[in-house]
C-alpha cells in the first residue's frame, strides 16, 4: 500500500515537471510554505548560544 502511494506521488511530480508553468507555480508555492514553517520559533543559535561557533 505504502509503495503504491509513493509511486503515485512520484508520478504526479513527473507530471508537474513536464509542464513548465505548473512546475513554476508549484515551486513558488513550496517556497512560501517552506519559509513559513518556522515562523514565530526562536532561532537555534539564539536559544543555545553555547553551541554557536566562535568567529
């Protein structure tokens, strides 16, 4: 079942890549949501300064 789902997902990505306009739309939307994933969360470097590399 899981393999079937993964194959369907991969086929859909192939379909998207075959259409430059649709692929561009997908990539634009993906960038928006990727950047929103950590909104409001503290930066790890600020939260754990002891792990921050020295200059």
